[in-house]
């Protein structure tokens, strides 16, 4: 009996540590992922700015602001100009969205950053990301690793105790009902 208890505690301790390590490794990658996405976003923003600057220059040649230039295209009688105006408007909207996302990510605190990341996540840019895991050597990485340890422990202990609670829960309820004089459904 002693040997089984000892083995059970040893396995429990080992699994506890494995889940802690997995949690730390997984969550410590969040700053790395956000940083790499930020780099892709910055590149996309630069490219979008180049396109918008070309449209602005063409609008300035006609002494128009960019939005008036786009509206002239969109309201044109020619389907070709309407389509080019729609394309320019999409390019301008994308440029503004990328700029807003970059500002929001740059200005977010360590705790806000993951939520801001998901709020401004662009699926196309994320698909272009070639994520490379890294060893976080920043305070932010260490904070996320510590949170990951707590998260990993929580997950492990939840899965370790959940089956016991599910089995004991109905028994305790039946015992409480039987002791109060109420018959259980199976009786």
C-alpha cells in the first residue's frame, strides 16, 4: 500500500511539473507571437502607405484631396473608374485599419496587449506570419511564463480533481437527501 501511495504521489508531482512547464512555455510565446505579428503588420502598413501616397499624389495633381479623388472615381459613369475608385477606397480603409492596429498594439500595456492583438487581428496578415518560437528573455516574457505556470497548474488540478468531484458529487447529494428523510430517485 505504501509503495502505491508513493508511486501515486511521484506521478502526481511529475504531472504537476509537466503541466507547469507546458503552461510556462506556451504562454511565454504570446509576446513572441505578438511581436512577430507586429513586424508583419508594420510591413503591411508601409506597403499600404506607399499605395495611398501614390493616390494622394495623383489627387494633388488634379488639386483634389484623396477622398474627393476617390469619390470622383466611385461616382463616375464609367464602370472601370467606379471599380478603380472602390479599389482605392479599400486600399485607404486597409491603410487606416493597419495604422489603428499598430498604434493600439504599440500603446497597449503588457496585460492589455493580448486582448488588443485579438481585437485588431487581421486574418490575412496572420496567415502570412511565419511564427518562430523563441526563448523569452524579457520581463514581459517572464510575466507570461509565470502566468503560464499558474495556468498549467490550474488545468492539471482541474483535470485531476474533476473526475473525483463528478463521482463524489451525486453520492454526497444522495447521502444528504437520505439523511434528511427524503428518498433518492433510485430508492
